[in-house]
């Protein structure tokens, strides 16, 4: 009996020791894993950080190198200036559109707005040129177009606030209405009654550089400062990132959204005036499909359609990217129909690659 009890006690003692040892091993393993978890992480394998951070810039560089080799005359100074002139009007609007999309909204009416602005300026020059003088009438036309563009943008924002009408719908309605208004103003024909010298704004040169490029550069600088170095710019990112949190922090979210839309309307009027100057007439068919190129440039530049993320610099890269594609295919004598197909494929591929790499940044 005593022998049996002693054996049982010895067996229990062994089990306790084994349990203690196992527990110690488990705790040691947990401690080791914890130490590893809280220690320095091993560097993430994959693409270098610089590649992930400057994806579109590197894609643009690769495209440029390809076109220099494959497209005759692409690298000439005259062609480079031509590309810059072509993208200038697009880019002026795209910088404003960046603010709109970062704020969580969108504007589909900019192409029709360009046509309407050019038609308004042309109508004022034609109808009031003899009364006020050619240049005062043209200037008044521009101010009217700019004021109307800003006002329609703000109105779109207010419709979003008070009636909860998505800007996708309201600006789509404006897209149709503004294009119709432009044709009503011009009677369906080009209206060309601009004062002498007006063509310099869209087609002239200053110190060897196209005049629209100066407006393009000034707009880029102004929007870059606005979005990155002002309270309003920080409010735009806050509203697009988390609207409710921005509201609770004291930001007037609807005012911010309305002002971004108004700013884009104003820049649309500027671009429309430059278009009218370049072609020498105001017409309701100007800038057909421009809104899609504007949005494509913004998205290619890394701006998120869900809002809260995007940079003016990225939009600049997207604008130049689109300009190089169009110019390069023209120099390579690619059929116009194939140009649409190739542009669509390249744009989709560039955005897809950019978004894929964004996940590992």
C-alpha cells in the first residue's frame, strides 16, 4: 500500500515537472515571438521604394524614351512646345478637377463648359464690340464666362448639400444643357468676331514659349500652393478622407466642396477662352470629350476616385503622359481609330499598374 502511494506520488511529481517544463517552453516560444513581433521588422521584399513612390514618373520616362526612338521628330524643340501647348488647356482644368475629386466629388460638365465659355466670349465680342470697343467687349465676355462658370460650380455643390443630388448626376445634366446653350448662342455655326491680336492668347508665343504654357504653369503653381500650403487645401483632403470627422473638427464641408467645384468652373472658363483664341472662333462643338481626358489625367496621376488622396504634381504627370501618347501616335502615323484603342489600353494599363503598386507602398 505504501509502495503504491509512493509510486503514485512520484508519477505525479514527474507529470508536474513535465507540465512546468512544457509551460516554460510555451512561454519561451511566446516571448520569442513577441520579441520578434516588437523588434525591428525585416525589410519588405519587392520593388525598391523609389520605384513604388514614383511609378507614373518612371512610366512617363519609359514612354518618352520609346517615343524618342520610335517617333520621328518627337524630341525636337518644336514638337515639345507643340505637346506643351496641346496639354495646356487640358491641364488647366485638370488641376481644378484634382481638388474636386480629392474632395470626394466629380464634374462631368467641363467639356461643355469650355464650349460655352468660348461662345460667350465670341458673342460679347460680336454683339458689343462696336459699342464698347473690341477688347473691352471681349474682356467683359471673359468675366461673364468666368463668373458663370464659378457660379454653376457652386450651385452644383449646393444641390449636393440641400437636395443630396450626386455631382455625377447634376454635372451630367449640365453637360447636356451647357452644350445646347453654346449652340444656341452661336446659332450652330462658328462665331468669329474677335479683336485683332486675340489669337495670341491661344496661338502666340512669348520668349519662344507658347502663351498657354505660361497660363498652364501659373495654374499649376497656384493650385500646388493652394492644396499643399493653405488651410483650405488641408480642409479639402480632410473632407475627402473622412467627411464626418472633418465636420466634427469644425470644417464647413459643404462650403469646401462647393468652392472646389466653383474653382473648376472658373478654370474651365479660362481654358475655354484659350481654346476660342486658338481656333479663332467660339463654337458649340469645341472640346467634345474633353471631360474624359481631364478625369483620365487626374486618375493616372494617382488621385483616388473615392476622395482624400491625390496630388497636383501627379496630375501634371498624367496630363503630360496623355499628351505624349497622342502626339507620339500621330508622328508614328497610327490610324485615328487605332489611336483611341491604344490610348484606352495604355491608360487602363498605367492606372492598373499604379493602383497595384499602391497596395505595397
